[in-house]
């Protein structure tokens, strides 16, 4: 059967520009090469497409906002890209259950704004909020900047509608708070990167908005000092974010945004700490914590926002880093270790880069409050892309061996996709990967969905 017999030809595109756009995510190492893009409008159409792919031995790559950084949404081998952007309805709110029904293609920021307008709050948040889709956030178990306070995407999914690789429609959990009837399959699909099923609808939990917040931009002397500052703020205040970036990141972000340095003292490390103003005493408590850190010599300088605009500007210093490095086609890693291991881990890896790869400019930043570090190696201007990638992949071996030693993760929040699959064994045992393969074969026996992602079969 031809694709045009399964879905209205108006919902199919083979336009060259679309093939390029929809065949790639924010990773830039893979050449997009899909056969066609399809735009189903509901779960039934998605199911029909998956059944067709099973019959015709076609492969499907699911496409959300394509803001991923591991090649999880790349279609490079003639696959059909199934875009969920037409499934973009925000449904009704259930104020008793604190849930809202959404289709998978709803943009993260649209959901955040929709809930905010009703007096509620959806706390999963990150720089890609304006493009990423809720379905993609679920499929990758998105993290971001508020994880230490609100947890990962997983915590906010109360029910899921999924079309499995076989073409079954599963309605998982139906928003029950308590449900002790065997395996919670919902959690298998969360973070499965489109390899087991296509998430088409969900009920998402929401909460009450936080109290107003203050944002501090702090200059830290070294990594041990960072841990002491974290401890001081964490145990005395309700912090909602605790982010780190280095002086090198600061230089690039200032250059690209035109923002001013928040204070004149250059520090090796900067911290962005967001604190909820829980009571009338909190402002005083923030000052006390800040002064203690200065007196102890952990901080060299720091500022507290005096206006909303200043808070936004502090956040831009952190959130605009990715964009400010894009000119140098950075090679990215996204790793995690337990928070208390961050200083030792960062120091040991920095040493490897400095000693063995002196030509690399390495920019560190990340969600230090949850142990997640982003490492961007900038491509030297005079090095070819091939040579650069080869060197970076070689340096990955040292990085991932260290990760293994620390019991950390080779991908904290960006997923495995294509770019990290060769390294999965540094974080997951052979028995674990075998279990994952068996689960894949169960839900997608003909290997229709997102071929070649996470692991090979
Ligand atoms: C962030 O934390 C994103 O800003 C992107 O996860 C990180 O560019 C990156 O590597
Ligand atoms: Zn991040």
C-alpha cells in the first residue's frame, strides 16, 4: 500500500527544505535524509501509519520540536519522519486532580503560559522551552534548570496515550495517584527516545506557582568553594536553581549577548542561585548566607537582582551560553556524577584536556545543583571537522572511563540517541542493555521505530 492511501496526501511532504528541517535535531553532525514527512492529526492516524510501516517494512522517526542534542530525532537513512506538530491541542484542566490534558505536539512554553494564565505552574523548564514539545520532553525525560526543586519530566506525567511499535494503542495509568497493578509501563515510555512507542497524548500534573524569587549571581573561588556555597544555601533556604558556568563561558556569552558583566571581579567560576522568598525574613536570610560565603573566602564577589529585568539578565548569562558557542560547532557532552563528586570529577577531566588536548578550548557549565555538567569543546578554526570529531571522540574515552569510575552517567539529560550509543556500556551493564533490547523487541518486534537509536539490535 502507498503512503498516500494511509493518510491524506496534503499531510505528506517531500519538499526538499522540509526533508532537511524535519530530518534533523540540534545536533549538527548528521546529514538528514528522510524519505517523506507525515503530519498526522490524531492518535488514530498515528496508529494507521505505524501499522502501515509494519506491513511495508518502513522505518519511522518521531519528530517533536527537534531541540535534542544527541541525534535522537535524526532521520538519515530514508526513514519516514512522523511529525507531531499538528497534535497541538491543549485540553481541559482538572482542578481537583491538578492535571491538564495535552496532545504531544504542544510547545513546552505554551503549556507553561497557559497554566500560568490560570494561576497554576508547570515547573519543567529549560532554554529550549520555546521550541521543544511536551511529547519530546516526555520521550526524553527532560531535565533542565529546576530539577533540584521539582524533579524531572517523569514526575509530572500522570497518564499517557502511546502507539507502540506494533501499532497497539496503550492508555497508561489514567491519572491514578495510586495504582499497584504490576509494572508501571508509563515509566518505560518516558525517556525511551521514541524507540518503543509514539506518545500522542498525556495528562500532565501541575502545581501552584512558587513565591517570588531572588536571583544571585556569584563569583566562586574554586570548586570546593562551590560545594560549600551550595551546602550553605541548600540547608538554609528554598533554592529553585543552582547553576554553574566558568569565566570562559562568561566571556563568550557577554560577547554574543552584549550584556554587561554583573560585577567587575573576574572569577574562575560563576554561580546562579535562585531562591524562593518564603517569608518576610527570607531576604535577610539570603544576605546572611551570602555574607557568610564571602567571609569564609568561598566567594570573591556577587550581586542580588534589584529588578525583574536584572533577574532575567542573570538568567540570560546562563541560558544563552549554548547559543553563544554555536559559532564554533562545539562538540558536546552532557554528563552527571553525584553532586558531592563534582569537584574531584571536574578537576580530573580538566587535567586530561589540558595535558592531552592543549589545542581544545573547553567550556564547562551546567546544573551543578543536581550534578549535571555540560562540556562543550570548541572546534579550533584551523582544524578540519573530521579531525576535530576524531580527536573529540578519542577524548571521550578518557571522559567516559572517568564517568564509569565515579558511577556517573554518560548522558544526564540529553539522551543517548545516535551520538552516545557507542558509550552506553560506560553507564549501563551488559545485563541492563540486554533487558532494554528485550523490551524493545516486545513493543517493536519489526524494529520500525527510531532505528539505530540508544543501542543496536
Ligand atoms: C542547557 O542546560 C542545555 O542549557 C543545553 O541542556 C546544554 O548546550 C548544551 O550542551
Ligand atoms: Zn542542560
